[in-house]
């Protein structure tokens, strides 16, 4: 009897050891070190999960929360992911993201209170958050994430999708403030990553996502200026054309010119990190020859270009180089893509591990997407699904 018990005990110990080794192995794979994410989180993410833009009065935006959730998923950092989601729900969505989309702007009021400063939603953040939640649910096998992403996508479809005359089905930058006249809509091409739309269409084929994607080639072809993406675009009965910013239009003075700059640079990034088999990808890139040709002859991207294709400011920051590198690679300009990544590496601050002299917040976001993709920490397949290095 004693020897039998010893054999049972030994077998149980072996089984426990095998289970422990397997569990530890999974943990090691899930905790692939990503130094840039750790440096990013140390500077911009507080212990509660709030992402702080230190270049804009320490405000927090729903876009910043959404991006950080994506980076946490890529890093396999579930602890921070949950904190980011919880802070977003509690502070930007009144505690329930099934009832409302997150407010876009939270910060310090003139009275000194930290609170929501603008409770309107922003569709770029909404789309990225819904997408990341769907992928987190699939990858981490957590049904709550997936269901929350599904509900968010339904609310986006209900409150931010419109039928724009002269264009078709598209997504407004937010539920309010982008419909100045009965038949005119103000749009932002950078709010519409094609792979996000593809993923949402796979999740819900009855939704509007495929038709939004179908309208994007026209949005870029007619809304770009001189082969450069513009930040803002007007859609109406006469078609699509480059636009002033919503703030400029609201004055009624129509002063200034449409430009492509901090918003537009993301369009190149989204195209570049898309799978080559993404539906319509080449058609989306076709109208953007102005930027492609410019980068054949210049060592850095422009900061600002007008709707005639004239470069207003040639000194693009380091984040613009990061954003363009995957796009240039997609277009077959491998040497030009390498030049942009070399510039990024040359401008890395060894004392902080961040990019640029000041380690500016927006530059780091663009660099996170670009370097994560370049290092193959993530890939996005032709159906919009994430493939992760640690998975």
C-alpha cells in the first residue's frame, strides 16, 4: 500500500511539473519584451491606465486610450490592457461602453477640475477600440472583450455612419459637428483604416463596413491634392474635394487652404501595414503618387502640403518618417523605406528610449505602429485579423 501511494504521489508531482512548465512557457511567450512599449508606458501611461499627452496640457483622448490598448495587446500586456479599458469605461463612457461611445477629450477644466472636457465621440478612436476589443477577445479567448467590441461596432454604425451625397456610405469623424449643411459632410480619411473595416465586415457582413470601404478609393482620389492625402475632405452633391478644417469652416470666413499634415500622415501608415491582399489596397494607394514621387527625391517627408501639391513646410518630424516607411516598402521603394527607418534610429534618445529630441507623444504613437510592424511584432492579414509575435 505504501509503495502504491508513493507511485501515485510521484505521478501527480510529474503531472503538476509538466503543467507548470507548460504554463510558464505560455507566460514567457506572452511576455515578449518590447522595450519601446515599456518606455512609452513609463512616460505616457499612469498606474490607473490613463494615457497622458504631455504636449497638450496633460490631456487624455479616446484616441490615445485606443492606441495604447492596441499596443498592450501587441505586447501581450494584459494587465495594462485591462487598466486602460477600465479607465476608459469609467472616465470617458460614464461607466458603461455598451450605452455610449467614449468622450474624446478629458483633462483639466478652467476651474481646475479633471474631467471630460468634450463628451462628443471621435470615430477614429471608436473604430480602433472596437477592433482591438474584437481581436483581444479572439486572441485572449475572453468573450467579454469580443462582445464589447461587437456592441461598440453596432453603436458606431448607428450614430456615425452616414450616406453622403456624391460619395456614398461613409463614417463621420464623430456623431456631431461634421454636417454643416443638409447635403454636406466633413470627413477625415485618416479615421478609416481599411483593415479595420475589413475585420468589422467579416464580423458582421450585414453591417455598413464593406460599403464604407467601397467608397474609400473615391474619398482618396477626389479628396487628395496633387497626389497627397489631405487632413480634411468635403463630400456633397458635387462630389468630394479637399476641405479646410472644421474649426476654419465654423468661422464662416473660409480663410486658409486645405492641407495634408498630422492627420493625413496616418493614411500612408494604415495602407503600409495592411496585408497586400487587403481588398482594394492598390486602388487606395493609386491616387497618392505625389507623396511617392516626393519621397523618391527627398530624405524626409514634408510636414505640410496644400491641396495643389505644394509643399508648405518640408520639415516633417521623426514620427512622419516612421509612418511612411511601411508605405514606401509597400510601394516597392525599399531603399527609401530604409532611409526613413535609419532617420528614426538616428533620432532615438538613448536617455529615454523614445524618438525625437523631445520624445513628443504623437511621434511615439506613429513610431510604435511602424517599429512594431517592422519588427514583425504584429501583422494584419487580408481579413483584418492580427497575427502576433508572442501568440
